[in-house]
C-alpha cells in the first residue's frame, strides 16, 4: 500500500476514534505528506536513521521548536498506527528525540455530562452497551468494536461467574478488564435484543455472529467510524458539544474519574493497558485543583 493510502487510513482513524477536528486532520495530513515527500514516497518503510535525518532537516530549516515537535508527534502517531494495524513490526520514531513541547491535556467530560450521555441512550440497548463499555471499562475503540462473545464474562443462568472481559490491546497483548454492574447489565440487555434488532441476515454472515457488535460490512463488526458517528448523534441528543464527545473522550473520562475517586496511578495504568506510566500521568492534572483545596482546608498552617 502506498504512503498516500496509509495516510488516508490514518486520518480516517483519527477522525472516527479520536474525534479529531478538520483543522487537526489537515495538520496531520500536511505533516505526513511533507515527510513522505522528503522520503520520496517511502515513508511507510522508513527506518530510524531516515527519520532521524528528517528530524535534523526540520531543525536546519529554522522551524520553531514547537513546529518541529508537532511534526515529529505526527510521525509518532502515524507509525504507532501502522504498528497497531500490523503494517509494521517496529516504530522507527521510538528513539528519536525532538524539541520538547508541552503535552496536550485531554478535555475531560464531567460526571454530570457522562450521566447525560447515558440518559440519552434510553431505548437503545446497543448504544447503551457501547457507552457503558467505553466509559465503564476504558476500552480503546478498536478493542471495543472487535470484542467477541467468547471474550465476555462467563454467565450461568442469571448469575455471572466472572466479571472480566478479555481484550486484545496494543501490540497484540491481551489483558483482563473488570466490569462494574452497569456495564454487565448493559451487556445482558443488549444480548437479549441483539438478534431481533440487527438488520436481517447480519448474523448469518460467516464470522459476523462471533462479534458482540456484528455488522453486514466488510469488517464483520461495527466500525470505528460508525461508532464515532453514533456518539456525535448521541451528544446532540444530550445537548453536549459534539466535538467533545468521541470514543477516546469516554476513555479519558474513565481514567480521570477513577483518579478522582481515589484510584492509584499504577492501578489505572494497568486498567488502561498503558505500557509506560508516563502515558497515564497525563490524567493527574485533574487532581491539581482538588489537592490545592485540600492544602487550604487541611494543612495546619493554612489561613483560617
């Protein structure tokens, strides 16, 4: 597959999974096409030495450190996408160091906003189940749409024998994700109406019936793009800004609300499936205001 085709696939993923705005997508596309031009159309096959040479070339052009960092960030996201899609077995940007730029802090949906989203799901068992698994288990969108019936907790009669689902995360690694009662109840409600609410013939397609959220499409399961569209529609129904509601936003809310509830960072790292705790640390910003308030009210030297 050509650079252009892979870049288009990456941009589609960023739109559907991360809810990237048109301006953000334009910036990613521009950065990646510039890198592809520098590498004469062989970006997807670039090795670490080639990426390092490109990084040095950016600095030589006199770009501001922030601009250099943004272009390298685009490359890192792109190569991470190729790795996750199985198009590469390595990440040539893993050891490339560029100018430091502040890390983006996620815009986190509040608990009240999540309550409004869940309330807006009323009457739609599939949508309720999707939202509960994104927010109640912190799943990545790719993990959610590809979830199979065989990965669900074991159930005997009306009783759950286990409460964990098995998901295939980044790098092909499996992990256990514990589910709370709302998510378990949402799964039961969806399975009860799954067959009768799907378009006719969906489950008869070879392989489609194995997925929790089957589809008549080529992927055999609900696509990331379609899920993103469903959440946009749901946000309007809940009277929320659609640009703030996308699959990854619910994962952000899951992690943030866990930390606000007293969970420790290492536990949240494990639940999210982060290989490096520095990735999880981005969520600690939400505790800063609470800690400042605690200092004012609890420290013995605070002003009375």
